C-alpha cells in the first residue's frame, strides 16, 4: 500500500509539529518520542514554539565533533586509556585507586566532570578517616584528568582547584638501637631476614630493590642497581662503610650467602610449597611481614611502630651523621624535597646543629 502523499502546505513545518485537530497543535520530542501540547494558537506561534523546543533539545546533545573528540566518553572509558606503570607496586596501587574512581565517578561523562564532583569524591574519602587514601585518590584523579586533556576529551582539569587533604604522618622512624634489637630476633623468623636488613641499611635500598637484587649486580668494586621507581642507575662502592655498624656493603652482601644455589642475593633457603622453592626470591610483602614479626618479637609494638621501609630513612640519617657520604645520590633521589623527607627524624631524635 502506497504511503499517503505529503501535505505540501506543511513542508516548512518544524520537525515534530503536528495538528491533530484543526487549530490545535502538538509537538513530539525527538529525544523521548512523547507528544507535548502547544494548544490552540496561530500557526505562526506554533512554528515558533516548536522551533525553540527543537533547538533546546538539540543543543543538549553533543555535536558530532565533540563525540569524535570523546567528550561524551565516561571517566570509566578514560581509566581504560591510562598507561600501566612498569613498577609493580605502583601498578598495583593504581589498580586499587582506579577501582574506587570507577565506582565513584565512572559513569560521568568526561566533559561533564566538575570541580564539585571531584571535591565531594575526595572529601568523602577523607571524612571516612582515610586521609592518606584521599591524598592518593586526588593525585591519581589529577593524573587521569591530565590524560583526558591530552586526549582532547576534557578542556580543563577539574581536580586542579581541589585542596589536597592534610594527613599527619603517624608511622614512627626507626632508630639504630631498635634496628639492632630487631636484627637480633630476625634469625628466629627467617634465615634470610638478617642479610636483607643489613643490605637495606648499608646500601639505602628500598625493599623492592632488595627483593629483586641479583648476584650479577655485584662487581669487583661496585654494586650496580636500578631504582625502578625513578629509573636511576646507581653504582655503589662495595667499600662503602657505615661506621656505626662497623660494616661495609660487601660485608652486608656476604651476610646473605647460603649453601643454596640462587641468582638472587636475598633468597629462600628451603622449599616451603609450590612456587616458593629454595633459591627463589623473597617477595616484598614477605620481607615486610617477616620484619614486622621480628620487630614484635623484639618488643617494639604499637599502631605506629616502624616498618621495613623505615630502614631507608635510618640509612640516610646515619650516613648524614657520619658526614662522608652523598646520601641524596645513594638513595637515588632526584630532588632536594624528597631527600629532605627521608632526612626528617620526626621527633625521635634532636636535629644537631653543625658548626664548621
């Protein structure tokens, strides 16, 4: 059956305008498909109101260029575009933060993410007592929105004006006396733990570098390592000596030797279960847990008790007191501000005034 011929007198009518009864007009919203009454008005007024309504509906829909640029893509889509960090611990942390961002803001269009959205999201995390997490979320969301700008999906970074949540550091620094107490208990926890602690102290290495350190990195005069977090290559003299411990770096590395064949400096001495075989590396989480067990055994307990990570700060502070080691280079810090953080004793010992 042929379609009814189009009424030529209605050729110039706006899309959606109808006259179901003579002199009575309605308009169909193309976005919802619903008819809305205009009423008994002149044809000129009906056209004007229909044109205004149509313009309003179409203005709310993203233009084709905007859709190509991705401004109607969501924050969840943007998270999928974030490059993965080559550093294991950073990648692990980012996945956890991205999950929270996806749950809280994932459905919002990139072009519609506001400062208010970001501020509420971060403040809710801080108000829940998770201020460190709120700081990390702000930093990660800032990086995500910068990625959105780079892709052309966002015009501005709405995280920029949001204040950084303030969080007081609660973890205590580690003293040399405490280190010695923990070192005495370490063999009761794991045979590899004393060596791992000494290598971390004398070299200033972080736990991730200690965990992955291979014997081939030990040369005739230097230990060559790469700090994965900053990408800096370091050559540390094996003769480096910490006077307070009466030990060199070579001595600390020698303390890690065993009768087990392994390419790793810090390694398991026996097979415990599948995947944890004699000679295999000791993963970072196991290093931290073993240190905590030895620390508790030494009677150093409490919510703010120092962790294995604090050995790094202790190393810097001990060498600073010794006075003949470039601690910024040793710890692989790129800036003075980061170096100063590790030098801060956080009240456990007075800052000595040096007079030359």
